[in-house]
C-alpha cells in the first residue's frame, strides 16, 4: 500500500513537470492567467479536478 502511494505521488510529479518542460511559454502564460482568477473560481477548478480524479480512481480500481 505504501509503495503504491509513493508511486502515485511520483507519477504526479512527472505529469506536473511535463508541461513546463515541453511548453514553458504556454505554461508560464497559463499560470499568469490563473493568478488573476479570484478564489471562488480557483476553488471550483480544484473541486472539479478532485471530482474527476475520484471518478477515475473509482472506475479503474
């Protein structure tokens, strides 16, 4: 169980690092736009991301 958790965290780091590595300008401009959003919109984006992740985990495990 612990090894699976560490593997999942490592995979998150790999995926998170792909965009700034492959498309640094696009990633930078996207982050600049995200900074301008208010907290309510960011929270909704986070909730949607969590929901999609939980649905995928439910489907594939």
